[in-house]
C-alpha cells in the first residue's frame, strides 16, 4: 500500500516483546485494542514523539493500516528505524483471532 519505504508486519509476525502503538481515535481504542498496547492518537504523534521508543520493535496500529502507515512514514522521516506498520490493522488482528480487550465493559470489537 505504501511501497517498500514503509515496512509492514502481519499479526502473526508481531513478537510478544513488541511495543504496540495504537494511533486510532479514542472511541476506536475504547471499543477494542490489543492487550498491552499504548494509545497515541495519530494527530498527537508530532507533539508526543518522545513517547515512542527508539529501540526495540515498534508496531503501529490503526483500523485497516492506512493511518498507521502514515505514522510509520512520518516517524521514519524523523529518524526512527524500528517502526513497522501492522498490515491490515486491527481488522486483520481480530480476523486472525489475536487477543483484544475493551475499555467500556463490552466485548472487544474493531470500530
């Protein structure tokens, strides 16, 4: 989708020690996200880049992979070389049966 300059990983390739950075909007996060993920809405990334680890694997997640791909490209342009886009986003994460949790007491779902 973004060409060779934006590295991607599939849900199966995400390691247990990866830092999961969810860049979706608050309502999407509340509905369902990967356990242990860190929430940083896309539009807040420029002001909060210091929160993104510069070492270890960072997997950036949105609903389908578009916004997260933009964030990966942006971070790479700012010097991060450890960021990867989750191919297919939370939709593919859920479709592959990966664990999800919600923040609203409802069953976890992808919004």
